[in-house]
C-alpha cells in the first residue's frame, strides 16, 4: 500500500486561502464525522414520525356579496363532542354578525347568545399572532349545525373559523410521496383514529393547496384505492397528490369528513407548510475521489452536476471499505458530512483517516447513502445509494492500528487558527422565533451575561445560528441559555460551525427552555392563516414537525450531548379547565406550554433537565412566562459554560 507521511506544499497552498476567506466572511464550517453506530440516526426521518395529529378543524371563510349590498357565508358545522370551542379569525370581525342554528332548530341565534364564554384573544407564536374572537359552549346538542356570517359593508371578506371539542375522534396526516423540488408531484396520506378506540369512518377527504404567491386555492380529492400513496385499497388510509409547479412555500390542508359509530358527523383538518426548491442537481456518475489535506486528513470530493459555484449545501455520506480480515466483506468506516461550499463542480467532505484504521478497512472504498441538501430546509436535492471512492494515496494514520479514543478532531475536523477573534468570556441569552426581549427583564439573574438581540425576526436555524455567531464574535468564548427556537439555533451553531462555543468551559455548554426541537403544530396553522392575513414575521418551515425532523437527521450524538433542555406546561387543576393559551390549546396535545408540546420538546441524546408545571411559553398566557422562573434561571446561571 502506498502511503504519504507529510502534508504537501501544494495541499497547504490550496487549503490556506479557503480558511482565511471563510474567517473573513463568517463562521468556518466544521468537517463532521461519526462512527457507524450513528448511521441509522443520521438517516432522513420516516414520514410517519413527523405526522400531524388533529382534534380540530380550521375552516376558511369567504364572504360573498348577496342581495341589497349584504355579504354572507354559510357552512355546516359538525358538532360531535361537548365543550365546543370556536375561534373566529378576521382582521376586523367586529362588523361580522355570526349566528348558529342547531340540528332541530327552526331559526338561528346569535353566537353571543349561545356561547357561555366570549372573549377576545390571539393565536400564534410570540409577535407572529393573529387576533381572534373566542366562544365556548356548554352542552350544545350534538349533530349538524349551521354557522352563518353576515355583514353589510365588511372591511374583511376572508377569514377562518377554528372549531374543537372533547370528541375522541382524531386524524393524522403526513407527506407520503414526492421530493420537494419544483416540477414534482407531492403526495399526502391521512387516516382516522379515536382516543377511546370507538369506531368511526371517513366519508370523504381532500387536499386544499395554496401555492406560492397565494393565487387562489386548489382542491384535490383523496382516495382509498391503493393508487394514490394510500397503502392498500380499502384499508382506511386516504391519499392524494398535487403538482408543485414552482418553487416557494405551499400551504397544504388535509380536510377529512367522517361519521362516528354513534352516527355523528365530524370534520377534522391538518395544516402542513411545504417548502419547494427549484433545483436540477444530480450526483455525477463519476467515482468520488480524494485529495490530501494533512498527514491524517483527506478531502472526499463529490462530483455534482449543476452546482452553483460558491453556494452552500448540506452533505452527508457513509464511507465503507474492504475488511482487512476478510477481503470479501465490505465494512462500515464512518459517516462524514456538514455544511460545504461548492467549488469547481465539487463538494468536499473531510475524512480523518484514523476512522479507516479504527474500522480495520482498506481499499477498495465506496460511499453509500450519499445526499446533498439545501442548508435552510434540508430538502434532498441529489442522492446516490452508492458510488465508488477512489483513494490513490493513504497516509500512515490510516494503516496504523487504532488504539486511542475518538477525539474532537475526528468528529469536527481541524479547528481554524483562531476559532473566535473576540476577547473575554460571556453567557449569551438567546431569544426565539419572532420574539421580543424575553430575557431582558430577567437578565440581572445571570452573571457576566449579554442579551442577544435580533428581535421579531424570522430565521431558518442556519441563518439564526450565523446571527448568534456574529453577535458572539465580540467574545473569545461563550455558553448559551436559549428560549424557544434559540435552543435549536444554538445546537445548529455548535454542530456545524466553529465558534466561541468551542472555547467555552463549564458544566453546561447549551441550555434551553421551551424549545420545539421536534417542531410545533402552530407553524403549519400560522402559515395557513398567513395565506389570508399575512404573517408579519413570515412562515418558518424549520419549526414544523417535518422540517424539524429533516433538521434533526443532521445533528450527531456528540452535539446533542452538549445540550441541556427544560420543558414546562400549565398548572393542571382537576376542578377547572386549564390551558396556557385558549387559542393554541385547540391544536396542541397536553401537556404543553402554549407553543411547545412536551412530547416535541424532547431532543433524544441530549440531557433532559426536567419538566415542571405552572409556567407557559411567553408572557400574556395564563401562567407566568417560563423565562421568568428565578429558580431555574439561578440553576442555569450557576451551571453555564462561559
């Protein structure tokens, strides 16, 4: 076997400009790697794992002009459970007259007269919220009601009605087919279930799709015929699809009508935010090849057609080699990946050759499960199940017996000469999506801390992470205490880029509270409302269940192990109806904090610091904001790395 001991002058000259340029423009990307035991965890999540469950229905309202200048809209409202709650969304619903007529009633009554509780509220995440009128009803007769909206000269002719009750009937839906690339067909599937195992059936299902630019909504029937991504014919699963003709965000609503075993009609909806990208990337049929970076590091070059020069992508590949003990056997070596910038039609992934020695592998090598994704949505742009990997020269480190421990350089690559150019140490207090200064009022509870300020903004996890990097570049080292999306952004920063986090010392590098690591149902519903009213901060696909699952598939165990997270929920008293927020309670599964469900606040592989009740996501909810818990803040401050 031919080996090379020393870094060539040519390799040094090729590498140095790339590093210095990256330092001047932003964070330097880490060259990620991990053992074969992580292969399964680093694969894209199964679609069912990010399915959206629903106990409610979001019904669009469209007033039409009637006789004598009046405007009206009417719908059949299936009431299949007690404790009915209705939210009416309109920019100015004060000029809407809403009435309801029961299954056996001869005339309609005002919704204000029928309801036992009426109040104004809002729905959303932080500043990305919409006003709503809330109505709650005691002991309404079950069955088909008629809801009517009338107005003389309405300022707003579009809106939504959100309904929910204590009925056990639920649906779930998930993306069942299609790459999220412009020109592809995207399929969804749905089925019904009941929390009490009672019988029910679907009578009809459809997709309502609002495409980019919001040029109207198209409807597509869903079928249980075994031909529409729905499994087998007659199995109770309904499927349908649509053509994503152009790039942009698609709001996809699954609408299910059914009948329970008690012969009561029901309607349920789920809302999905689906980003679609224009791309014609394709992995070349040519074998990947390596070039030498140092005495023990190789650069694995993927040949990709139609790459945009200088563009950033997320890439992943598994390295396999021939067993030195049995030449007939291919064995796993390591996974490699990270954020990579294209150059000359190639994407370069770093490989520490000690992984080869650790596995006891030799040539021939190959790459498996190769994928290239965009950095903001982690949408797969190109993929290959396997491709040959030409390794003409191996350093000695690949052939020596590996007897040491897996170190930081094997997992993250070579640190740049100066990870952070700032001075001193700090604890950064990081807010979340579309958030105000949640830490400002309690900043005095943290010592040697600085409040990160990017208020009321909408960032992908990758964009958010780079904002934190820019803010933290003032300091040489820092730990992070984060709220909501800030926890995911901090985890993203530590995973993919060199920063002051890598210089910090102390027990807990990243701490978070209320972070929806696995997404929140509110993200899809906010996008649906925004298709009519507009969302001031914009839709965020990383906060959806599916977007979060795609992101998590790139976060390795060593990064998760540096995250300490807390979750909270409302005070639960047996003698009253408890919630954090009236509006979001219709969509979230208990326990939850008004934005983040406990089940979806979990980050597998991280350190769960506990769940407590009596605290909600932000101020303005029933219980105090979770960031104001002085006891938890004291513990986070005392244990924080800096």
